[in-house]
C-alpha cells in the first residue's frame, strides 16, 4: 500500500514541470499516506509515497559512481521477503537511514548486482522503477502475480508510469480514450496480460520487466508456471503442502504483529491456525459484521469458534447499511480501483472494513486465492467436459447472464457492434494456448491445469487485485499467503484426483487444517463473501440510478439500455432479479459512468 510514479523525457527539461510532478505524486495518496519522496534531474522524475510499514528513508534510492555522480535511482511499491538477507548480499555500504534500508534501496542495489535479472531475485509483492543514468533507460518490474499495480504509457520522447491508472490518465501526455476492445475489457473484466482498457496505456505484465530507452521497448518474462511430473504419493503430498503453508505464512508474518482477516471459512480459519502455529502467539483477528442485513449464512458463529479455539485477540467490525451509500465512500472506492466493476457493496464493505482494521494494525493476512490455488474455484472438474470459455464466464452464462456479470443493462446492439463475445472468445483462445501440460497428462489433469492456469492468470483481476487496491486506499497492507509462487507452482502439478481425494474441494487444505481449525469449520459449507440485503442500500442505489437517468450529459448514456434502466428505476424489485445479479447490472452502469467522469475518458467506438 505504497505507490510509485515517474516521467522520463529525452528532450524536455523536467525540472520546470513542477505542476505536473506535484499532480502525479498527489494522486498517489490513494496508495500511500505516510510521506512522499521525489528525485529529479533534467530528463527524469521519480517519486514514491510510503505506507505505515515503510522502513528507512522515503526518498528515492540513489546510487553514485566514484565521481559522485548519480548512476541509478529506484522507487518501489510493496514489501520483500527476507529483505535483510538480500540487503546483506547486495549492499556495499550502510543504508541511507539508521532505521535500515528501504525496499527501494534493496531493489536498487540488487539491480546494480544483477542488472535486468533483478526481479527474479526478489520475493514478495512489489512493483518498481529504476532509472539508469548510465544508458538513460527506465526499467519497470512487477511481482509474479501482479499483486502490486503498475501502468505506463510511452510518449514521443519518453514514458510516464504510475501505480494508479487515474494519476496516469491525468498526465498531459495522455488522452484518456477507450475503443471497442477497451469497452469489452471493462464489461468482461478480462484483459490480456500487459494490456489496459485505455488506448495507448499498458500494464507491466505480472512476472515481467519492461525496459524503455532510446532503442525502444523490451519486455522480458522472469517467471512462469511450469508443468512438471508429480512424484509424491498422497501422504507425501499432504506433508509437503503443510511445509509450504508454514513457510509462506512465516514469510508473510515476518516483522509483523500476527493479524488475520477472519471470515470463519476454511481458508481464513486455517490461516489463523497457521499464524498461531508459526508465530507461537495468538493472532489478532478481525471479522466484518452486518447485523441482520447480510447473507442468510452468517460468518460470526464460525469465526467465534476459531477465536475460542486459538484464544485470539478478536475484534468485530460492524459495517452499517448507511455507510455503504455515503457519497464520499463511493468516490473513495472508485478512486482506489483502477477500473469499474459490478460488485457494488462487495467492494465498499472491504474498503470500510480495512479502514477499521488499519486503525489497529498496519498489516493483515487474507485467505483470498485459496480456491484458485487449491483447484476448487469452479467446482469439481468433469473429465467429459470441455471448456469453451473462461470457467467463471461459463458459470455466469449458466445463470442466465449472457455476456457475463454486470453486462445486462448495456445496449444489445452496442454489445454486438463491439463484439463482446468475440473479444472474450479471442482472449480465451490466447489464454488456453499458454497452458503448460505434460505429454503424459490424463484428460482430467489437462482440464485441471487449464482451469488452474486460466484462473491464476486471468481471474485474479476480479479478486486479489481489487482487494489489494481497496485495502491500500484504506491504509491497510493486506498479504495473501496462498498466492505464493512456491505453493502455486507445487499445487499446479498435483493431479486433480489428489486435490479432490476425499470427494470435496480443497481436500489438501482441509486435511492439513484438522489440527488448525475447529470441527465446525471443517464441515462448514462454502459461502461467498456476504452482501447486504438492507432495503436502505437498494433504495439509495435506485436514487442514484434515477439521478443518472435524469442527466442527459451522463457519459454512460450512449452505452446503456435506457429502457431497461427505466424499468428498474420504476420497479426496484427488479434489483433482486436472480438474487444479487439484477443489482450487479445496475452497479456496473453506475460505476462505469463515474469512472468515465473521473478520468475524463472519451469513447471512440
């Protein structure tokens, strides 16, 4: 929950670009609220904002040559595992602060040691930028799963980058614009790695570095999932999973007060037990509560069973229905995320929850990504089935959502014109072609690999990435131990039947959790993140919809099915159509309209 930004231009003197530099850094407050550091020279500006966990100086890290001149400068967002060990291996002197080296200092010295291969020596969640004054290049890098955001665009004589898409879009060299593919990306929430919805804007792909300089742009992958034979039997597999779980949780807890976002489900409950086991202390736990306005299967009893089981220091955070419709909160949530989504209060609640947790601790662990990593996100694999699209879109279509969740209130003719289905099909074919398999894989295991690879490389945008951005904006650094490359790489190669050996999803996690969680959690049914059923929230949603319909200048109007929206405005009971999905359709229209306004996006379709 820190942020970085910068601007390089081989022609313009950036020392007189104070207003643009100030705006770039000010916009990063959405990710870092504990100080700003800026470095600039004639043709480059780099800046970073710090979070509550930041160690060392917040100024960009700078290395000098023997003549005293600057040879390289680095800024970094995120955290590194085993940072002190890495610093000892690469440092050639003391850190800039007596508090120890900043993450940016460690990354810079690692770059001076290993050059462009620096990222493969880093472990954690990070995004960095390094300006090399020796050859006037800019190196951008991102962690293996893209947990930390980093967007960039090239200009006539250089480039601009930022952790926040909104900040990037407001740079004078950027004209915020979406074309047909950009609109499809927004509506489907699908983008090929490295692409963005705005025309001309790109993202550093997860597990890649991008070098920009006079000779153009070089994109380099430094890590990928690989298909390897699985040589352990079931007992050995269970033991290895436990070893890996303890390793990754220990790494994420290092230097922190053990704290867990506890829902009472298997994932967060097992994480609580692991945190207690590896730290030797009862962790602090935090559970969100809605009173009587949430989902019909409450989390509270299960969470309290876990709290009693480990004698946790527990805090229940109540989110009131009226808080979910507060205009300032809605604006803050949209600013926190790079893109609009149909999830409504499923985004607002984590933001409010994280803010309350941040008042108590700076870092907390989340159980998100467990379903993806342990191979149960889409349910049990049917070896007679063949995927024809992404598994989550396939499920949406089975629920009657023809073009995916949140697209039901957009103009049908427009959806055909931009070919939203063709866009999804193209990305599905491209993603499926990337799936690594072994020649001896059974059909079931090939399908299992396909499902895992698609969700790991395309679905996280809708889950972990949103959670990271929302919590960061609220001042909380959330870490995701289940999304560790060691654990993910191992489980990718475990046969499907082992992952479901007891007939239930997440068999390997459930077996390992028998000594970590109470029996009630082991047998608890899986439920989604709770939503509010408060009438006041739906009434506020309807009021916002009516306001939009009355605004003839609303930028989303040319894209929306106004007749369908008017029907909902006249009959709010339609919000409950299909359970939560009718509401999601309206949420997406409202979010897209607010996003288009905030970034000043021009629609070029």
